[in-house]
């Protein structure tokens, strides 16, 4: 079986696990709010449960090294994404949605980490490392797909329950289509302890940058559809914003994969993507359709590309400690994500809206971009092929 087929299966796995398993709640929020199932404060807490599940799944995946462990978590995560989405068809109210979102967060983290571990070596061994990067446009096209399905559902006057059923059916079709083609893990040997110690200081700063990024991007990524619905008073035009966000993020991955591969270029691209997203978050404060459209473009295009650049920067700083440092960065990112919805819930509770949360989120992205400006001495022993993009977490 050709590597291209297996990498295509990885691409579709991320489409399903992230577009449906992790981010399907975003286009559903306006429906759940209008149906009276939850309020905006509860929505923030449900989103936080999703990202807490993602944190737990990512930490668990860090310690899954044997091939059978990788395989179990990959298949388990894919099936859970489908089954828990199907379970959302019967969910009604805060607690049921919160428990289901925790589960889909955990499952999507398993899939993302395991697909990362399988797809990147496969692409490198085939001499096609750029295809390994393009695999991670999958979440963007998954978001695009769920956004279009939400738009069609709204035009037909369907409820949130029906849309959960449609998402589960789409996920099941994708899963059954890729099961025979998913790559299998092989036993690997660990790097000697301490090999990457010279990059520890830089990794600490990069972890702070990634945590601030998680806090900054997650507010618009979670509440964009609701902000658009409020602006357009529930009309179908509001449902265009989320698929456009996904399409822009997929395009951003392709653009960044064409850059020059050296540490200075990575650092400057990372700074640019963080500041572009900050501008997009502040644009959402304008309170008009044009402001939200600008927010979609400026937040969406660098969304997945920024994740990709952070992991690439980690490899440049400590090329012999990639697995350990990727786990640390994933945890920092998940903590930042978890903070975002809690901030949104507090903002909604005390001020009645998301303006305060958006200001804090944009400021976090500005600070993260400033931190990425300062050069850090990379660990010795950087190999030429370490300049290739690696997976977002």
C-alpha cells in the first residue's frame, strides 16, 4: 500500500476527529442557546470540559509508546468520536452535554497525538515530508465540512438533535472508509536521556508562548458561530463564518509549508501568525459583520499554521528530545485552551458578553508574539531534515 494512501487516511482521520469530535460544538452553540438547553455561561463551562478531556487524553498519550497502545488509542479515539457524537442526539441540558464533550475531547486528543506519531515518520521515510505537514490541514477541512452541514441544517429548519445525527453519520462513513488504510505503529527505541538538555530553557519559553496561544485562539474558535448568530439575529448568513474559518485554516497550513526552513524563518513566521490572530480577535470587537469577517480571515488563516510552527520550533531547539518536549508543549497548550472558556464564562457572567474575554485573548496573543521575537540558541546537533514541519498539537 502506497504511503500516499496511508497519509490520506491520516488526513481524513483528523478531519473526522477534530472537525466533528472536537469542534462540532461551535456551530451547534447557537442552536443549543436558542432551544434553551444552555445559556452562554454554561456554554463556556461545556467548552472547558471538552478541553479538559483533551488535556487528559494528551497526557495519557504521552506515555503510550508500544505499538499496541498506539493502535488501541487511535482506534478507540476514532470510534469514541463517532459514538459520543451520536449520543449527543439524545443529550438535553448542561450535564449531559458537558460529559459528552469531555469524552470527545479525550478521544480527539488520542487521535491527534497518535496520527502525529504515525504520519510524520511515514512521510519522512517516503521522502515526502511536506505531505506530512499537509495532513494537518485535515482539521481545517473538517471544520469546513461541519460548518457547511450546519448551514444546510439551518436552511432546512432542523434542530440541534438532527444535526448531531448528521455529524455522527458523516463521521461513521469516514471512519469505515479509512479503517483498512490507517498506518500501523512499529516498535521504536528511545533516545538516550539528556540528549536534548541544552534546549530546555528555550522549550520553557516556547511552552509559555504555546499556552498563551491556546488561551488566545480558543475564544473565537469556540464562540465565533454564536457571535455571528447574535450579529445576524439567527439568519442563515451567520452559518457562513465557521466553514470559512475552517477553509482559511487549511489554506494557511499549505502556505506555511512553502516557507524557507531555518530557525530564524520559523521564529519570524511564528511571531507573524500570533500577531495576525491577535488582530483578528480584536477585529471581533468591532461588533459588525465586517468585523467578524475580518476576524475569520485573520484568526482562521494562521490557526493551524501557528501550531505547526510551534512544534517545528521545538525540534529546532532540541532535536533529540522531540517526543518529551512535544508532550510538555501539548500540556501547556491544553491548559491555555482550558483557561479560555472559563474566562469566557466569567466574562459572560459578570459583564453579560464576551468583550472582556476577547480583550484578554487578544492581549495574550500579542504577548506571545513578543516572546517569540527574542532569539534562543538552539540545541547542538540540529539535522537538516529537522527543518521540516511537524504536527500541530
